[in-house]
C-alpha cells in the first residue's frame, strides 16, 4: 500500500517499538485527511520496530505498556470475572490509511492466542496513529493507562506493513523487542531486514502472551495500584 506523506515533528526514541510523544502535524498538500498527532506526554516510554538511531530493547518500556493496558481493561475483567479472554478495545480513527493492516493484525493475534482478544470499538484501551517520523513505527505509553501505536508511512513502505503492525500490537500484549531473532520470530521486528514478511508470532511468543494474560494480569494490576 502506498500511503500519503506528511511532516511530523521528530521524537526521541527506539525505532520499531515504544517511543516518545510527537509534536503537531502541519496540513498536507493532498486530498487525504491530515494525520492527528498522538497525545504528548513528558513521561512517555517507548519501543520501536528497528534498532537503528540508538534504539535498544527496553524491558521497562514494555512492562509499562503491558501494565497500562492491564489497568485500562481492569473494569471489564471485573465485570466479567468468568470470561476466559480479556478483551482489549482499540481505535483506528487516527490511522485510517492502515485500517486494513490493523484489522489483519487483530485477526492474526485473535487466532493465535486464547486469553486475550483484540476488538475495534469505542471507549478504546489504546489507539493507532499514522504519519511521518524519522524514528519509524513504535508503541508508546505514559504508564498510567494511556497508550498508542504510531505507524510511520515510509517504514511501512520499506517493510511489510502487516508485520510492522502486528509486531507493534505485540507490545500492547506484553512482548518485548528481540531484534537479533530470526524472521520466524515476530518480535525480531526489522532486525531480519525488509525481505522478512512474516506477520505471525511463533509458538514461544504465543505462549508468552497467553501466560501474561492468564497469570500476569492480576500481578500487573497489583503493581499499578488498581
């Protein structure tokens, strides 16, 4: 897919994973709607798709994102204590160019794990955004129940867009980056290079997500003070 291009302010951050907040985006010179900048937060933690520009694996950032999402869905879990799967609601309102890739990403995760389910809807637990950023695509959270995924136009032309989106969504589900991994490992992100198009988590990644959302959910809430 070829996406429209805009100019957004740079972020300090990791590449394919969690990143700091963006500035505002100026109007674009095409008929496409102008991207909406993600919410700014001085305390945001982040992780990115590629390891360039000084990015690195950030266990703290990944942990913060998981705990933020866990806190956000706590009320739903309490309302349905017998439910096997936790439902995480997402919004694509600010990433219309990537709605197809986001839908595919949700379907991949929903068919891969059983203890958590992704669903598009209102009152979202996290949102997707789109635009231009030299750091590439990333997931970001302020650690207080607010998180988002940013999808960079240029990077999604260079790399397989569904893999990028599914990888970033993996951070929402609690998975860290592992850039040195093989293409068969989703969370290796851009490490294997642009020729890698695998959008599916491997068995270890699937097992880790199921474990986190079955056994780690309560612990995450306890740490976040919910």
